[in-house]
C-alpha cells in the first residue's frame, strides 16, 4: 500500500512538472519554465515568442546564482533546459569560441560552462543549455536539434518598463505622502494659531463686557451732566477699542488663512511639477 502511495505521488509530481508554469526567484525575476524534454532550440525559442517572451539570457553571476537557487527549489537536481544563446553555427571546436545572446546579438561575456565545455562535439553543438549532467546547473553546448526543456523570461525592455513604472509609482507615492503630511502639520499649526486668536477675542470680550457693566453702573449712579458726558466718552472709547480689537483679530484670522492656503498652494504646485517631471510631461508643459 505504501509503495502505491509513493508511485501515485511521483506520478502526480511528474504531472505538475510536465506542465509549464511561471516561477519567481528570490531576486524577484520571473521565469516561465517547461521541463518536458520535447523541444529543439528553435521550437523552444518560438514557444517563448508566442508568449511574448524570450529564451532566458544569463549575463551576470548574481542572476545565474539567483536562477540556480530557483531551479534547485523546483527540480532538486539539474535537468536539461535551453537558454537563449548560440555560437552562430561555428564549427570550431575551440572551448573559447564566441557565443551570442539571440535576442540582443551581443557576445556572451559571463559564462558558467561545465568542466570541459563547450566542446562542440562533431562540430554540431551550437546551442547553449543548462546541463542535466552538471553538478550545479552549469551550462554546456548541444546540437540545436536536441529535444529538451526550456526557460523563458520577459523581454528586457518589458521588464525595464515595468521596473521603471514601479519606480515612478513609488516616487509619486512618496511625493503625495510628503505633501499630505506637510499639509497636516501646517493645518495643525494654523489651527493652533487660530485657536489662540479666538481665545484672545474671548478674553478681550470679557474685559469689554466687564468695563461696560462698570460704566453702566457709574452712569446709573451719576447725577450731573458732567458725569454723563464723562461716562459717554468712556463708553465711546471702550466701544472703539472693542471694534478695533475685532478688526485686528479679523485681520489676523484672514492673514493666517491666506498664509495657510498660500503655503499649501505653493507646495501643491511643487509636487505637481515633480510628478510631471517623473512622468516625462516636463517638455510638453514647456511647449504649452
């Protein structure tokens, strides 16, 4: 019974691996991998192209180590998988003969050849693959007609475009966040100042009310015309002072309000220009 379960698990595992699918490495690179050993190099390249992809190009040690770690996690051991390079059908058996990446046509600078490779046996091994016989997913050359699996990746231009858009989105997010935080801080400061002004108005109003009550009491107690005139002058003086206070406080409130909106408008304009620059609209705005 146990043996049957193991066989079923192996069959299911094989079915999963037989279906090509997307994988993401720890470094964030996305690869579409077909493990089924039934594609020659041209068919593999066309299979990638139909998905708007290209055969994987490994141009650095970091990218290779990242891919090897992914392949280990998926397969556990090396298997034959096409990469996107060839020697342009060079019949020379020199191990140092040049290879080129098919999508860009650029000569291969970084390599990860298996020991003794690329041998170009029978002068017909022109295409590069991850070698299933290697110890650590090293590369080797094979006849391009050999049927193995393959690794696709996004075109560099597509990948660069996506990364660029993500970078732009993050910059715009940072700008809007900074603007919002600045607006909140300025609003808090402005409200604190307005609250202080209102408190002064209330305090001044209490003083005026107290003085008016005192003047009214004095007027009620006064008998002569002289007393009435004096209290009238005093009343007029306090009323004028009250009106001036209201005028001054109103001016301060208006000034603070204008100052707040002026600062916010300036920062908003700066943020808008920064965002337009990020999006590449600067030239268009200048032309307008």
